[in-house]
């Protein structure tokens, strides 16, 4: 797959896109470990109501997709400095949609991001990134019945989530849908009346198929998205290290 950095799009020739060049300076680096991806189809019209101005839903197979994703954020830094003790490591569970600019550059739009580090949540919300203070926990295999899972208990408004998967370590996921849902190199958000793109770069996810072991979730519904039945896509990755660059105002280089 060939990445065209000028437009931020890719063509399906090889399984994974080349990561784009990151505009400096470095804002932060982070490890994302034990990532679990659950995805459902949703109507494009519904996703469109959640998009910041200037971007539209990025569809696949005629549908938009909503994701419930859990991972362990480890060793976050400020700029290129050392990892932040304590506050730079925590569990996150997010609900997200997929966005696309007129240029073709793809991103994600977060509807909620649950985390247990209050200082991190307050700082992120000041930048209009929708973190929610919660008791978010990673559930290792011994706790998740042999699988890998996450649980969330929000301190306000009471929404909860519990889910776990059993990874199939011998089944790599490199099909077009899995790539569409995970090969994302930035997020779109709204700040001070402008739509921003926060770019990130990382190596391709080592990505595997997984079997859903358990699911009891209220976070997707709390974000204003109704889904039913089990997720159509269930994936697991041991993780990658990601680097974030300078935010860009949509429509400007």
C-alpha cells in the first residue's frame, strides 16, 4: 500500500500504508499496549452528525463504523523528554468514529475517552479532547477468563463497560476492513471554533483476529450511538509506540 503524504490517502496494493511524515515539533510519545478493537456498522447519516465541520464520515462497504477500543497507555512523554512518572501510564477505553477530509486524509473522531488519571483528563478536556474521569481497568488473562479485557466505571453519570476477547495469535488480520479501522494517523477535533487535525505516526499494528469472550457495554449508547448484537469486527494487538506532532488547522498546511 502506498501512502501519498500530500493528501494523506493510500491505495490498496500492499496490506499496510506507510506512516506519514510527522510535522514537528514532537508533542508527545506514547506506547499503546494490549489493544482490543470492537467495531459495529452504523448509518453514515448518524456518524455525520458527530463530525467536526470540514470532515465527513469515512465509510467502508457502504457503512460508517463505531469502535469501542481498550488499551494500556504506557510511558507518555512531554515532547521528546522522559516518560512521565505515574500520570503517563494508565488504562484508556474510548468510543470513536472514522473521519475523512476532502483531501482524502483520514482520521478518527473520539466521542469519549475514559481514563483514571484525573490530572490528564482535566488537561485533555481543556484542549476539547473528550476524556472522562473513570475507574478504567485492564483485565489480564487470569481475570478475564483466559482472554484479555477492560472494565470502566464512570465516576459521574454512572455508565459502565466490561468486555474481553480471546486473541487468535496465529491469525493475522490484514484484510481491507481491519486496515481501514486501524491504520489511522491522526484525530480530528474542534477547538476555539476551528477544526484541528492532530497527527500521529507509528509502525503498523501487529494485528490479530480475536473471539469475543464477553461484552456488557453502556459507553457506546452514552455517546449517542445505538448498536445491537455482537460486533462485526473483533481484533487484538500487543501494541505499538506512537509519536504525536504539531496540531494543524484544517485547510492549512
